[in-house]
C-alpha cells in the first residue's frame, strides 16, 4: 500500500473517531478544509510539519498516521 493511501486512511479514521468534520480538523490544525479533503483523497502529500499538526489535534502520534498496520 502506498504511503499516501496509508496516511489518508489513518487520517480519516482518526478524524471520524474524534467526531471532527474536515472543517473542524482543518481549523484546529491551521490548514484549509479543502487541503484536509485533498489529503484524505490522496491528491496531495502532507509535509512532515502538517502531519505533526494534524496528529496533535487528533491526539495521536505522527507515526500513527503513517503506520500501515494502524487500526
């Protein structure tokens, strides 16, 4: 599985578990809602700084968003 697919799947799963909309996650992480949408659709690759900001908002480690075995 490609890293963008792993990241997109984990990002969506963790966001939904926190019951956050894409807009709410984006606002708290300081990014645009359309960017979160694009990340979840594998259109863009996130920078390491963005991964860290999203992970912080989601209450997980950045590595959790990149782990292909994350459940």
